[in-house]
């Protein structure tokens, strides 16, 4: 019996996984996953070649049922990164879709393909229960400050975060979650696949994101949309001229954005076209989900909401002292603790110890403010988004939102540069809407000063044809620097 995915015990007669080329109902998923789980029992760790297909979902579910930790692999990873992850996690088996030719870095691993056309066998032999503290997943970080670290996520942590989100989002077995997210990270795999399956609902994966795909899925039964800011930006660009898309979004029960802040101009364009607000939440690989705007609460555009049930959140100053902040202005580092936290970094006890403050508080490295309602607004990463200029602490995010509201700006990012007088100065990286007529520094500076304090104005502007982004649409600011 599965405590993480109880719907596989009850086997509702409804679709569980809906991919463009494959629909599996719960009885079929149960049969396939339990049969494969019987084969996987006894494996040390299982690497899954995480293509956006039903094969990936079945392979992950089977490994979880068998109590074997899953190492999701990004099919777009380079050779060096793949070699590091495989060498660090030492999986004993590779699970793939049929016909996949593993890259040379995985060639030494025995492979097992997932056959979705397999004839269901007799009722599977019951599997022993899996301890809640046993690792469910080993998800690797992006490696921005060194080689990627393997984050050990237990069955307890996954269950805790999904149940907390069910409370915040009123998530039920009637929901059909639509998304086109990759399946090698927390957002797409844990929230987007295991989340619906834990509730007994349906995963409607688009295979690859498109506005046409979103429209079709939401008008044919989809109730919840998960996406990253890049996806919502494309929806915001298209929705004003696409009435069926606007109606599809307006008809969804919940629109959820995560993995990075959603710019305010996109919030407002979607609201104007659909009358619906996009809900934001905040989490990390190491913590899973920490806060969210609640589905049953007031609109909270521009914040990531309040602490989820069971999660403690606080702000601390540079010395690690808790801040009694609730004014929406005082900036501090956000720290969290609760059952959603990871168990540690694989093979990195020193890094694990450094990640925690006394009392079991995890240092997120994210800077935030808290308002009087308990809602948090993420200012940015302490390492890349906090600018100390002329004695002020400036969050890059609020300047980026203002720049994006300028009619001549298509994309914008803000970083710091050393300054002999101010310590650091604000630098704007801008993709102009019309490359032949980019806005001037003076124009952008005046635009910012018209909405924010003068010390937050850009003192330098650099133009690009596109901002560097990762698979989740996050801007890679270290590449800008």
C-alpha cells in the first residue's frame, strides 16, 4: 500500500495521467507501476531520464512505491553535469522511455525502459510500507555556486508540502492540473505530477508549453494551471487578442505561478483580460513549498502569500537576529523550518551544516519583506539581487517590475556593479521592444524615479537581444555579471 499516493490504493475509475500521446487511468497506472515496482525493489537508487512523457511519471511512481530513491535527470544537461550527478548519486539503474539512447556518460548504467503497452497482470503482490524518512527523491540544484548538490527529499517532506498546498489551494480529487513543465525538478515533478496523484486528481501535461495547448486543456476540463513567469508572460502577450484564451483562463479555478517572481505588468495584463488573479507561491528545492497566496484569501498581487500550514517562516538581519518586521519595508533574510525541509545534501555534511542556523532554521539566502497581514514579498537572492548602494538596501525585483512597465522595455533584469562612491550602483539590463529605438538611460531613470525612491534609479543601462534564462525561465544573473 502507498501512503504517499493513497489514490493508487483506492483506484478511482478516472484518468490519472493525460499526456498528448497517452492517457492512463488509475487502474492502468496502478497495474503498470506496481509491476515495475516489483522489479525495482532492491535497487540502490534509480536514475530517471525525465522526458515530459507518461513513461517518466510511471517510472517515478514505481520507484516511490518500491522505496527506491529517484534521481531525475534533465535530458538537456551537458556531459560534465551528467557525469557529476551520476558519479555523485551512484544510481544502480537507469529508467527511460522505449527507444531512448542514453548519452555516453550513462552508458555504464543498466537500463530499463517503461513499456506502457504492457498487458496488465494479476493483482500485484502488496509492497511493504516505506518509512516516512526514507529518501523519495535526490534532486540536484542548479550549481550556481559550484557543482550541483543532491538534495535529499524524504517521503515525509513530499507528503507534508503537498498536503499544505491542498489546504492553501483547496486542492481536491476533482482538480485537473494543466501544465507544460519539465519533470526533472520540484515544480513539474513533485507539484505537477505527484500533487494531483496524491489528491486522486488528474495530471494534464501539455508535452510542451504553448498558448494553444493551454487554451485547449482548460476548455476541455482543466481546472488548475501551473506555470513559470515566462509562460505567463507569453499568455499575457497573447490574451488581449485571443478571446477564447481569455475565456479559458477566466474559467480556470486557479492560476498558479512559481519558480521566480511574476512581473507586475503581466499580473495586470492577465487580470485586465480575464478578471482572474494569478496566485504566487514560494519554495526551493531544499524546502519544497513554504508560502502561498491562499485560494480562499484576499488577492495579494506582488506577494508570495503567507506561511503554509505547518511551516514556520521568519526574517533575520545580517547578524542572524530575528526581525520584528511587519511594515512591508524592512528587508531581511528569509529562514524556514518545518516538516517540508530536506534531509540534507547527499555526500555533503559540511554544506548541510552550513545551510542551517541554530534551532533548525534553514537559511534560504532569499531576501524578503513581510506586511501586516503576514504576506511575504521576495526582494531577491542575497547573493545576486540585493544591492547595497549609498547606505540603502535595494531589492532588484521592484526595480525590474517598474522597468517592465515602460512601453519600450520587453525584458529587464537588474544587478549591481562596484561603485567607488556608492559601494554598488544599480545596473539595468534591458531587451528593448524596438531594437532600433531603445529607451535611453535618462528615460529609464526618470521612469523609475517617478515610481520609486531616487536612490533606486538605474545609473547604467546595458542592452541585450535576450536575457539568459534556465529551463524554468529564471534569469541567470551570474551570466550577466
